[in-house]
C-alpha cells in the first residue's frame, strides 16, 4: 500500500496547533461555532427531562393546562435546537471552506516559488492531489471532524450526568451494553480505516493510469496495444470496485449490529424499569426519559467512530500539505537588486553543476559574453548545453563557481525582474489552454494588443494567426494541440519578443521548424538579437555561423572555443560536426 495513503494519529498536537493558526483570521466565527456546539449539547438532554416532568406532573394529575404549557415549552426548545443545528452545520462548513481556500492559495503560491529540481523529483499527480484532494479532505476536518466530535463528546457527558442525577440504578442498567457497543465501534473504526486507505490507493492508481494513458493515447494506438491497456484498466478498475465494496460491507454490518446492541440496552431498561414502576420505586416519566436518553446516547457513539476516521484522514492530508508548505529545500532565495538598467554582460566563472549533486553535467565552465554579442553552444546530446540556459535563468542553482550579469552575482538579483529581462525560446514549446494572445502575454496587463500584433508581424506569425477562427482570440486548446509544431514555435518567438528582453536565449529553437519556416523566422531572429546579448543552442550549425563566439561542449567540459572560421581551421570537434552535417545535407 502507498505509504501516503496510511492514516496517522488522531490527535497530532503539532498538526492541530498549525490548524489553529489557519483559524485565527476567523476567530469570531470560530467562537460563535464553539458557542453553538455547547448550546446544542446543553439543549439535547432537556427534552427527555421535560417529558419526564410532563408525565409525572400534568399527565398524572390530569392537568391539561399544565400539559399544554409543557408542550409549548418543548416546541420552543425544538425550534431553538433546530436553529442552533442549522447555524452549527452552516458555520462549520463556512469556516472549513474559507480555511481551505486560504491554504490552497498559500500552497499554490509556494509551488510557484519552487525550483525546477523539485518538479523533476515530484510527480505531477502528487502535486495535484496536494492542491485538490488533500485540501478537500481537510475541509471535512472542520465540517465533520473536530467540531462534530467535540459536540458529540460533550453531548455524551451531559446525557450521562443527567441520567445519573435522575436514577443511578437505571443508568447502570442502561450502560450494561455499552462495552459491547464500544468494542464493535473500535473494530469498525479500524476496519473502515484500512478500507478507506485501500480506496484512496485504488483511486490514486486509477487516476494515474487514466491520466497517463489518455495523454499517451497516440502511442497506444500506434503500437496497437489497445487490448493490453484495456485489460490493465479492467484490473485496476476491479481493484477499485473491490475496495469500495469492502468499505460498504463494514458499514452494512456495523450499523445493524449497533442497532441490535442499542435495542438490547433499551430492552433491559424497559424490563427493569417496568418492574420498578409496578413496585413504585420509579416513575413512568423516568422510564420514558431513560428510553429517550438511550437513543440519544447510542447515536453519537455510532457517529464518533465514522468521524474519527474522517479526522484521521484529514490529519494525514494536513501533514502532507504542511510538509510542502514548510519545505525550504527547493525554494529559490531571491536577492533585492533590481535589474532596471541591465546591459547584458554575462560571465560564467569556474561553474560546476549537477542535477543530483553527484554526477556533474557542467565541469569548471568559464566564458564571457559581452553586451550585444552572440554566443553559440554546440555539442552532442547530453553535453550540458541546456544546463547553461537553466542556470542563467536560475531554474537551478550551481554547486560551485559564480555567474554574473553586468558584474553582479546572479544570486543578488530580484528573481522576477531578472527573468523578465531574459527571453527564452525552448525547443519543446508549451502552450496553455487559452487564447493565443494570453499565451503570448501570459496575462501581463502591461502588454497591449498592439504590441502583440507588432511582435507577431516581426516574427512572421501574424498572417497565420489572423487566418485562425477568432485570430488572436483563438483558443489553442490543451498544449496547443490544434496548432502545428511550427506554429507553436512561432508563437514562442512572439512571446519572447513581446517582453523586449535584454538577453535572448534560443535553445534549439528552430530544430522543430521546417526549412521554409526556419528561413522565414531567421530574419526575425536577427532583428530580435540585434543590440542584445544572445546565447544560441543549435544542432544546425548553419544557423550559428555568424555568432561572435562558438563554444563546443562535450560531457560538461569546454573542448573548443572560437569563431566559425577559427574552429574549422583547428580541425577538431567542431570541424568534425560540420563535416558530418555537410554530408547529411549532400
């Protein structure tokens, strides 16, 4: 079973203290809720007491006026109880929804500030579970957990106290079946807890399988494996069914058993109480009140078992959420220096970097790119080219060395300002399910439609965009599925241009574009790079021959450096790559 599906301790003091901090903004509503819980518990045992007095008083004396007054009093009490119960239920849910809204916002804000290394190590499905399912479970802690359990316990204590006050002998007879009810409740609680864990694990497996295989449906159909995947799905779905049926089975057994135990308790009270009434050692009103007390007493015990499981699940979910909120391992530490007058002088000084802190992908890398120059990085797959780009934008942190822009350590820059001045165009373009304009501006209100159109015109994307239904308001659907690879790449160029960056990074930005499209945007790239510091990563050496400097990387080390002509004359790594590509073209 998935470790993350297991339930934890019911009353984890540390977690409960943290939950209190989320309640503080709503202290007034919380105190009102506490008052309503206490009020509801205090009112519960009053009705049987009033019925006792009615039977032993007005009814026994034939006092119809007194009986009418007593009935009106009980009716008024029921109205007050109904209002208290209504506001109790509403306010506990209101409080829970406001708290999970605040926690979800804090959690998403935290996720936005995490380094990319965190997302490399953490499955997306787990993060979705944290921000949606776990937080929804946390809402049950307030609506069905802490408040409800506290109210049930207080109600039990008050009922028990009133019962002993009225007749301690009948009380002891009434409680004779309680050990059996507590035992069955404990067994039920443990069984249901295990069943809930199995259901949660089955749901997680089902969600993960469906998400992954719908995303990769093209591969499934290309390799004609629909039957195999269908059989896997049936198996996972069958386990989900078995888990849910198992949890339903425990409920279907427990409630009848608890009803039988409760009925046995009532039977004992009737047997002993009837004899006492006949012997005139107790009254009919007292016997009737005790029967009502027993029904009130057994109901919270049955409910507490289910609510404790809800609370356990909520504590586990809260623990996961708090671990993510409190984690500082992947948080990017920002500086305060604002890059308002950034020129674009980039320098790597003896930089070492490893994604897993062991296997270095960059080893003692040093180079400098002056303002307005173009640096090209070439090398085989895995040589470390993209890692240079990731470090420049601080998507990852270096292990050793220093990176500076305009002589200022990268760590000293305010992160948002720094990244807004570095335009990045990646090989794998990601588009959100939104309009083309919002995919270009990313919701930045400072970028006007006119500026978007101007950038699209410069890149050469305006014509194809305006031919789409709705033009710049066309919805590209999930991951830009309705656009071609080349069209998505053009939109990524517009996205980079519209922010008017000081440093441009092209990470194999034309590798997914056909030759005709590449020629169309090559002039736009030259305009974009003019006057800006540019770092270009490309497999096609024809696109970087005019670079100010070319660096050849191999296994994380700089093997060669120079202009296109200089590197050809050296007849080394670069010359070999050039000859190989020339043969392919021929």
